[in-house]
């Protein structure tokens, strides 16, 4: 099970954390991988200038915008191959 944490601190919120969440949710529905990924919200990760900050298992990814979610999802969740 992959664990996705999204920062919902105020800086990341302003930078579009909810759009990032919704983009992930839409892809999870589209690819029917609800059982493979768990999403949770996080408080400020102390890296506000590089938000939106997300964490996939132990890997921190900075500067995530909703436009980048698809690429991250394909690489990290689908293992590089959209099916
Ligand atoms: S608000 Fe997200 S890192 Fe600070």
C-alpha cells in the first residue's frame, strides 16, 4: 500500500493543495487503484516556499501543482506504465 500525504498547511493550501488532492483522487478513480493507495493530509512540513509538498511513502516531492500530478501518478503509483 502506497501512502500519499499532502501538506494542507496555509502556504501549500494557497498554492493549490486541494487541486492536487482532487487531481490524485480523479486518477485513483480512473485507474481503480483505491486499494493500493492511502491518502492523508499533513500539517506544514516546514518547506513552505517549495509547496505544494507531498510525500509518497518516505519520498518528499516539492513544487507539486495539479498539472504535475498525472506524471507523478503514472511514475510512482502505476510504476511508469499507464494501463
Ligand atoms: S504549508 Fe506546506 S510546507 Fe509549509
